[in-house]
C-alpha cells in the first residue's frame, strides 16, 4: 500500500520503512499511561539511547534505553521489556520529584547531562511535530503536550533555543 498510493497519485513512490521505536508506539503509550509518565519523553529517550533501535545493545540485548546492569548493559528478553523497565525507572524518578529533563539528565547521564538533555528535548520536539510519523502510526501522544505534573513538556526549551546536534558535537559537549 505504501508503494501503490504514491503511484495512484502520480508520484514517485518513497520507500519508507518503519523503525523499531515507531513499531513500539502502542506499547510505549500503554506503559506511559500505566506508569504516569510522558509518552513523548519515553519515546525520546528510547530513540536517543538506541539510535532509533539500531544500536548494538538494541539488536543484541533488546536494550533500547541504555540501562545498565553492573558495568555492562542489561539484557532483555524482548524490546517491550526494555520499554517497560524504562517507564518504571521514569515513574520512580518522578515520584522523587525529578520533574524536568534537566533534572533527569543528571541522574540518567551523569557524564554529559547538558548534552543529553539537549538531545532529549530535540527528540521530544521532533516527535510532537510528527517527524517520525512518516514511518507508521501516530505520535506517541497528541501533538499538544500535556501540561500536568512535570516531565519535559513544560520544562523543555523552545526548539529554536536548542543547538543542532552537530553544534553540540563540535563544541565537545557530547560524550
């Protein structure tokens, strides 16, 4: 159908393959709702930490969230287990009063928290704009962010305030 529709409309077909994270959106939404966390934040972390599901840890260990077990990355039976675990971690942080991406970055990525927060905020803005919808499905949450009780939605800077990843890397802030 993805190829036929453009052909019927007289356009050249664009072969778009859904990515792992987009395929997991129903599970992301379900876990976010059950745990009381922002689904956009959850998806942003998954995208960043797993390189859109393409990292070695994502492929070999089903670890989409960069969660460690001791000195190495934790191995999960399936990718959904990684999503569930990350939602649980975020819920615990939220209960402890960690209510912004910046606060979360200090705990989640102590090595370079400001760069991590910038990346997560950029992903969140992109998700809300529908950047990853070309693959399949709808955004992890509605286009309008929920303004209740924390997590990046009210704390994230405007996308214009966030330098592009290339600038962060050139400045040496990325780790």
